[in-house]
C-alpha cells in the first residue's frame, strides 16, 4: 500500500503525484494562515441536486488540494505576500446519507455514529451543533478577505440551506505580534507527526516520522486507487484563562515551581519540562521521551503533552495530526483575564477516530491519568500529582485542579478527495 511508507516522502516524488493532486490540503502540512472561518451548513431536504452542484463548483474553483497548497507556499516563500485564500470542505456522516451514499459499509463506526454518540463525557451543547451537513474552511492572512469569501458562499446558497453558522479562528496577537501561542500563553503546534522529507530532523530519542496511513484512508466511494481522504475531528473548547493563571500562581507561590509548565508539560516558550526546569535553557524541543522520568517527578504523569502523547512504542499508532487555531482576542493586560468567550477551535486529522482522537480523549478523561487541559470528568475538581522538588520522586504531592476547559460543541467530518468531489457534478440528475 502506497500509504505504508517507511520514510518521509519528498513532495515531488512521482509515485505520490496523483495522491497529492487528489488530496485536500492542510492534512499533511498546516495551511498556516492567520485567520480562518469555519462555516457549518445544513441543507434543506429537497435541495440535494442543488447542494451537489454548489459543492462541485466549489471543488472546481476554490478547494486547495495539497499540490496547490505547496505551490502557494513556495510563492509565499519567494514574495512573502500571502493573500491567497486557502479553502477546504468536509462532510459529516449525515451529509453522505443525504447524498444517498451507503456509508455504514464504508466508514468506521465512530464516524457514522457521530460525535454525540461517542462516550466522551461531553456536556450538552447548543442545538446549533445538531444535524450539520458540511463544514467549509476558508483561511487567509487578511481577515477582510475571508469575511468577503464567507459572505459570497453564504449568499450563493441562501435558498438551499436550513441553517448555517460561522466559527471564527485567529492566531493570537500578543504584544502586537502574531503568535503561535494559545490563550493560556503556551506555544502550540510544536509536536506533530512528520510525513514529509522537508520536515525531517535529527533524531536521538523520539522519532516523529509517521507513514501516510496514520492520516489517510482511501476515499470509499471512488475507484481511483490514488484518491485518499482523512477523518477530521472539530471541537470548540472554551478556556478559563483567569482560573488557569490563578492555579499557576498558587502553585508557584506555594512550591516555587512553574505551575502552568507542569500542567502542560512545556514552559510557555515550548521548553519541555522533562528536559529542564529552567525556562531559559536551550534544550531540544521535540527530541525527547519520558523513559528517564518514569515516576513523573520532572514532567507530571498528568501533564497535557504526556497524557496525549506518552512517546512510547504503544502510543505511536494513536497519534493525531493537530490543526487547531484559537478563537477570541488575547487579553494582553495581566488582569482580569477572561473566564469565558475565548478558547481553541481544536481540529485533528487521523485515519481512525476511534483509535486516535477518541483513544487520546478517553485517556485524558480517566481518573488515573486525568489531563486538566482537555479532560472531562464528572467531578469539577481533579487530583493532580507533581514533585515539589524537580526530579525528586520522594517530593511528589497531590494538588486539586478545577476544570479549566469546557467543551462547547463539535462534530466528526471526512475530507473527501478531488475525484469524489468532481464526481458530484457527473452524478447530478
Ligand atoms: C483548549 C484545549 C487545548 C489546549 C490549550 C492545548 C494546548 C496544547 C499545548 C500548549 C501543547 C504543547 C505544544 C506542542 O507540543 O505542540 C499541546 C500539545 C498537544 N496537544 Fe493539546 N491543547 C488542547 C486540546 C487538545 C486536545 C482536545 C487534544 C486531543 C484530544 C490535544 C492533544 C495534544 C497533543 C497530541 C499534543 C502533542 C503532544 C506531543 O506530541 O508531545 N490537545 N496542546
């Protein structure tokens, strides 16, 4: 199978030319734009043919397939001007059903059952998250451009839809600079599986290479052997920044340890706590594992990056490809920090929602391995364990951490291939 590669792939490898031309962008490489609108749409029952025609036209004129994404990226590197809109489309199981496809035979059960059936301990969410058909992602460095593009899309289909809503994502502006940090103030997007030769690096401890099969599955409804797609999980996660900062301060005052770094597993600038307890140290950012810290006296067992990627052999197949973007403005003032209204539009790609996202999320929910950043337990307070003295297991103590992140809604999607999307034109009756 072409996706069971054992080394990173060169973008211009002729063997992968067709696969990359047929695959939507953002899966193997992030689109990287500062602003991104996520348009959720439900079509009227009697508008199937019109919906197909709309999507076929979008597929022909707007969708950024992987090769196109690379072209845009190269152009950007040459001219440093990035006004090109990145556009993708994703379908829910409900939409495949609406199109008359027999998905049960072709997709994994987690996808066809949808997120609300997953046993994730999610709190109830606004009814707008019910019955979504598609999500269109439009992203650009210029917010005005995506606002216009979003308006054009919604105007074009106004007669075809029952409802739509937009979730706006934006990289955070901190000290007037566009940053890679999320709302708690920590650098994000450092660790992700590596598919491409251009991203590979020297490895001593942790090899983040992944075969394409970690992200891609064959598009089930086309015969073209080079047509692949990927499952996408979308979750709107609200962050209580005020409470996070309070906990961080409390731990710091009591124990003179960086509380936030213990919760995340990295300092704000990304330095992994398992390698150093000094934020200024010049450590590797990603070449580490936890074999020298089995008690969790350097990086707590409950730390977000340790729960979500234990970096051992058994966790390799559960890795996800994260493509999150924050929402809401970053508040630069030290106080008061927001308690709601800001957070992360968490997105991840994978070849199996059950084996990857759900596996990780359920681990993060479990009492024994509770992750205070994304875990959802029945109780509002959970016990977290860390060492008062860095690296000293005899100094391990318990500390109660309240809920810091709240699930606000989401859904499971599939990113169809170009041949499938183009085929919608031919299937018009
Ligand atoms: C508001 C919610 C979240 C926040 C604030 C957050 C924040 C972060 C930060 C700051 C990092 C470290 C940067 C990096 O290693 O790239 C990280 C890593 C990571 N997060 Fe999250 N995250 C959130 C939600 C999630 C969710 C829902 C999942 C999956 C279910 C997840 C899975 C991961 C994984 C797999 C890593 C990389 C771990 C590694 O490979 O070392 N995160 N996150």
